[in-house]
C-alpha cells in the first residue's frame, strides 16, 4: 500500500518578487539587445539575481564590473542600483552609448542627497557599506558624506556642524532597523533634516509587510532570491525577527526535505529581484514531498509602474555614428 504524502499548507506572500524598477531595468537590456546591433555591456549585475543575469547573457548581454572593461563603441547599461558621478563621467569621456537603468526611486535619493549638499549640509547615508547602491549614492554627492549602518554608528558618527546635517537612506533597508537609526540621529541632532523611512522604496516596504504577516502564521519561511541581494536578505531577517527559521532559496537545491520536516504551515516569498519561476520551482519541489494547499496572502496591491528607459536618443546617436 502506498503511503499518502502528508499535507502542507503554503502561505504565499503578496506582493512578492519583481518590483517596477527591476522590470524596467531588465526591459532596458532586452530592448537594447533587440534595437541595436552594437554589443550590449551591463555594468554590474542588472539586478542581483544569477538567473536573470544568465538569461540575459544567453541572449547576448555581457556583464562587467567596471566601465573600463567596456570596449569603445559598445552600448553601456547602468544597473538598477545606480552609479556614481565618477562612473557617469568616465562613460561620457569614453564616448560610450549609455542607457541608464537606475531605478527612478534610487535616482530620487541621489537628487535628495545632492540638494542637501548644495544647501551646505553634511549628508549621512544610512545603508550598507560596500553595497553597489550605497557606492553610487555617496558618489553622486559633492560634499561631506558619511555612511552609517547601525544605531551605534548614529551615536558616534563625527560631524562638523550638528546644525547643518541631513540623512538619506538606501532603498532596500529594513524598515524597523532604519526607524531606530533615524530616531537615534534625531535625538542626537535635533536639527537634522531627512525623510523619515520614506526613501526605503514601496516594494521593499510592501514585501517586508507581507512576509511579516505570513511569518505570524507559518512555522518556517522560504525566501527566494540571491545571497547578494540586500532586500532579499532583509526579508529573511523579518521572518527571523518573528521567531521563524528562514531559508534563502537561491536555487531549488537549497530547499531540502529537512527544512520542511514536521512542518504543517510554511511561508513562501521572493525578493524584488527574484523571478516568479523560482517561486514556482519551490512549490514544485515541495509538491514532491507533500500534498500542498496553497493560499495567497495579499497585504496590499501594487500599481507602481515606471516608463521604460528611453532608447530613442541612443538609437539615433548610434545610427549617426555608423
Ligand atoms: O537597489 C535597488 C535599486 C534594488 C534592485 C532590486 O533588488 P536587488 O536584489 O538587485 O538589489 P539589492 O541588493 O539592493 O536589494
Ligand atoms: Fe527600485 Fe525599490 Fe525595486 S528602489 S528597483 S523599486 S526594490
């Protein structure tokens, strides 16, 4: 007699997966591959996901770490995370045909930082040191910039004039941790200017809210996404903050039978750079072991869409050059 697979309820977070900035950035690479006959180079992973990068590589895109690796005459695409002024200037000097796929919400943070610097304020960037978005944002601001990652650093960051400072944030931070860091800054520098947690983007906020709701009901949580993806890691932390073991699933093989052992209700979500196919692969894997009931738990609807990156100027520039 065959033994029936035990039941497992999967709480599927919504919203999850691709945000509007990721959709736009990937489409910029696809459009460039379709509409130009030049080689298409992308500086940095267009978004932090190996599956997305491999797919675009198969279609002809070449990913590099630095602008200096891009040959003259090629199309150069900047990733969704944004770049510094130095990178922009180097591309200009080299005469590269640039498509800037920086997320408009990251760009907004750049402009905010530049505005504070023009007003003579020192700018504190709350974010992860060494992360590509933080490198781009700090490199967009002419003036004194400090990066801080924690409440401890908020309490010790050395500033020249406490009456002339401002802060901005990376877009993909933990909402809760950032709120605490901002509170510490405000307490120490009552005159500080800054936007509350608003510059953490809508997609990051919504995915954190959704994973918290499923984590309240699930015993464990699976988060699809890459290990180098900041927003994906933050989703794991939110679930762990609710006392639930969380597994970051970069590839279906990361999901092992032992993770679901004895579990009746599991949560499933995906970072903003993780394709939905990964979520479907997680479900297929779980279905090999268990009889699934899948319940989508939606905490909000997302209507945000961005206009595509405009290729028309690039296409006419290339046509003139050839
Ligand atoms: O910084 C961004 C514009 C977010 C892009 C989408 O997510 P991802 O994983 O590529 O980047 P993070 O590491 O910043 O979350
Ligand atoms: Fe933009 Fe936020 Fe996505 S900054 S790329 S909408 S994660």
